[in-house]
């Protein structure tokens, strides 16, 4: 352990002794009573999801070939553990991947552990009596028993073989086709049965994505009736026939998801429904995500197991796509993900992850798998309870309008490969997301989020449903959004004409969502350039012009910045300013001839634009011929930050000198006349080393501040005004802090 971390722990011990930081407490002794939750009652005027920032998710994908499996389930012990964890809502599995019902169903097969008892009724009654709300879990499409019993409902791959999920190992569940009418009826019958037998507040429907590219008889029949002919067997993104099939896959899945949601809401008026939302987070055309599918889910929820920068992107995507707040991040206690059952995350890791969700108006839901016999590790609940106790202190200050200056546009239609090259036939055969190249739309979007986070630019992620609200953001970012509809092109055009700014890269607007490749960008007049072609070199360089050379420091004209990708060749078509040109290596990296055996140094200066700045109406557009958002090194990412700052027209919501390990988010709560700022220190090595004296500047937008408070204790922080900018110092940040700015 480093000296600085030792000093930190000494200081933490002193704070604990002074009562400033809670002292570690041991678990209750066996036989001690556990107090009931002191929060909201079932009769509270708040909806369950509004009062629940501390949730738990029980994983019970356990077969019954061994009579001991799930034989030791004790509802009272389970609820005692939930109370230790300070949980306010819990997800219970009624139908897991095994397809064996965990309740006395008359439809399908019941798990042998539940043939002689109604475990669900026992635990639901106990939870409700302790003010714990219930989310009913039901697994769709990946259920083993139905797959075994109904071959006609199985997914069939392009080679005519029945599909069995392989994403997390060959022993995972069989996969079913959402187009099979018999399976749809079975699901609706079971949901009706469950709804009639039990009382619950929410529903969580798992695995609502395409298990594979399906060629079963049900799919063939629908394709023939709705389009005609045979389902294409070649992935070709420049072929409208293939793209039309992909759009049908998205539409069919959305129809299935919305049908299940509508059924639940008719059966249980007032219930809220979530679908597993990993398909929106992970991307991949194969899963079939779409804005229409998102309408099936009231709040987005997924177990993603991403690194922090990627999770920061997902958080903001889920916030913007969720109709109700908070959205939900589900995470297993096992490290690094749910396949691990014994190695568990540290309290520090859980705390950072939980506050990462909270600071984006989300909730952390801890997931734990029962041991096969039905027992639980009490230590995990003690650890989770300490984290949730910290969250509870801040719940009264949660929510509001998320304030963003920059908005990354997420397209579910632009999951296309670099150069639009035909994909391998093997991509038709899998059941997990197709790996995307680093310059494709989703990886480029996540890379841009990392740059915005590191530069402390207030940012969010939006989708097609937000096209009418683009005016809320200073800068719209289009990271290689290759496929765009007329609706999108029109909305962006109007946004720029009205004074908005856009950054766009590479293929943006070069294809329609129907798969037609245009002769020119759909936004060419806005970009200020016309499409000509593309470099053959996969290593290129960005060479600054003299006027903008300071923006590219430490790179310069003779030593330009490397871009590990091709660049689009364009020519200017108006008054666009050229910020940088394309430089190519001496030789094509794909050939045998070289200038330097281990690298491809810059050697051929072209006059093709690499970066241009154009003006249209009242707005500005920066177009990049290559996706510079994928730049990885800090000196390169700082360049992107400087370029993006050129597109702003007013001060950002906030600015700070905090290090890159700190993220800040800001919310406006006009009904309570305050801004809320969240601060999270999340370092690669935990526990965190405290960060001292973070300077913060907040654009008050003509509001008059009266107090700056360190919450939840409402300790006053000194501040000063510099024009319309409020300035204060956060003297120390260990893990998480919250400040409130009271205004009038």
C-alpha cells in the first residue's frame, strides 16, 4: 500500500472517531431482531419507483435435477438479509432461464422445490409487511424447458440448425423465436396466471432481444407475407434487401416487446414494466435494438459490467431513454461479473458504482445468485447495507432536469462496419453482440463520451425521440452516424439554422436508413464539403493549418497527429474553413513496401480537408473526415476538447479544474429553487486517494444565488460571484459529495 493511501486511512479513522464518517459495524448476532424499514408505506402517494433508490435482484437460474437444489429457501431469512441491506424493492424470479416455474403454475412445468409450497406468496407477504416493493421477473426467449418441449418454437440459424445460446457457454438456455405464435400465447397465458395469483408493483422482462438471425418457419412465413421472397443470407449493408430485412427484425422484436408490455398493463393496471435493456447499451445490429423497442420499457435496466467511462455513457443513454426515473443499473456482487460467485466486490467498489448510477438519476440494484441449495451469504448484505445507508442520506435531494451542453446522438440504425464491407457469414450464427471496430458508430460514441468526461464538459446521450428538443443543447455530436433518415436530416438542419452547433465525423449521413448509398452526404451543404471517396490507407494523419496550429499542440504541420483509420476524401463546396488537412504515410500500410519497418510515418501531404468549420444559418458545423473521437492518448483527446469548445456559444453549465478521476453532473430543480451538483471520485485503484481543493465555476443563467450548501448536512460553503458565474471550492472529495446552490 502506498504511503498516501496509508495516510488516508489514518485520516479516515480520525474522522470516524469524530463521528464525521460512519464507523464500520458488525453484523447482527444470530437471533437478534431486525428492524422494519422506516421509509414509505405501501399507501405512500409516491409511485414505488420514485421512493426506491435501494434495490435488490435475486438470481435463481437453478435446475431441479438435484432434489437438494433450492430446498433451503427460507423467506424470513431472505427478508432479514434484505433489511440488513436497507433494500426498498426486490426482483423475484417467477420464470428463470431454466423455464421451470418458481410458483405453483398450471401452465408449463414447476420446479420441484415449489411443487408443494407457494414460496412466492410467502416471501411477497413478508416483503410487503416490511415495506419492500416487489418486481416480478419473467424470462423471455431464453427458456430451456419450452425449448425442450416445443421444437417448432426454436430459433433456427442460417444453416438450418436449432440455435442454443452460446454467448455465455454452451450450457446456457435454448433460444426461442419471438415470431412463433404458440410461444407468444404461452407467455401471455403465464403472465395472466401470475398476475391473477400475486400482488406486485413492477415487472422485469428479461432477454428481449434477438437470440440470433432466425430462419425458422415462423420468420420465413412473416417475411414472405410482408416482403416477399426468401430471407437474405448475406450481410450486405449497401444492399437495400438486406437492410430491409434488418428493419423488419427490429420491427418484429419491437412488436413482441410492446405486446408483452401491453398485456401486463391490461392485466395489472398501474404496473410499471421494464425490459432487459442490454441491447441498447451493448449495441450490435444482431440484437435488434430500436427506438420502437424502447417504447416497450418504462425504465431502462441492465447488468452491463462496463468500465467507468463506458458506464458513464450508458448511464446518460439510459437516463434519456427512460420514460420514468430513476433508471436502473443492475450489478452482481461477484467480480468481474455474474459468472463469479465467490470473489465479491469490495465495499469501495460497490460504493463508487452505486453513486455512479445515483449521480445520473439512476439507481443501483445489487444482484446476487442464490447458492444452488437456496442459501445466501449474509456478509454481502452487510456490505451492501453500508453502501445503501450512504445512498439513503442523499435520496431527498435526487432528481431534477439533467443539464447538458453537449449531446451525443445514438443511432440504432448505424451499426454498420467500416467501409460498409460485407460481413462474414459467421455473424449470422451467433447469439451475442457482434464485435464492432473501434471507429464504428457505437465505439466512436463511447470514445467521445470519454473525451467529454475527461474534459469535464457537461454531456448526455440522446436518440431519435429527442429530435424535437435539440435546441436544449449547445452542441450536437454525430459520431460516424452513417445511416440517417429524412426526419433526422431535417431536424438537424433546422437545429443548425436556428443557432445550434454540430460536430460530425466520417460517414455521417452518407447512407439512408433503407440502405441506399447517396452520391453525397445528406448534410453536405451543412458540412461545407462534398464526398469524393476514401483513402485506402488505414493509417492516416491530421495536419493542422497555420491558423489553427495552436489547437493541435504538441502536434504540428511537420509532425501531425496519427489517426488509426481511413479518412473520407472530400472537397470544399463553399466557404468552409479548413482546420486541418489529410497527410498520408509514405506507403500504404497494407503493402510490402515500407519507409520504416515498424511504423508508417507521415510522408505525403495532401490538400484534402481533414477537418473543416462551416457556418449555416445562425449555427456552426465542424466536420471531420476521420473519427478523431477515437484518439486515445491524453494529448490527442485534449485537442478534441479544444475543437469542441470552438462550437460553444455561451459558458458551459459548469467548469472545474478537477482531475480526470472526478466526474461532475448537474441538475436543476426549479420547484425547489436549487441546482444540485454531484461529484464522484472513482480511481482505478481503490480505496480512493482524496482529491483536495476542487475549484468549480457554475453558470447561474441570470439566477441569483443565496447559498451554496454541502449536502446532506447543509453546511454552508463560501462562494463569490464573477458576473453571472458562481465560484466555490470543494475542499475535499473522498468518494462522493453533493452540493446544492439555492437561488431565487
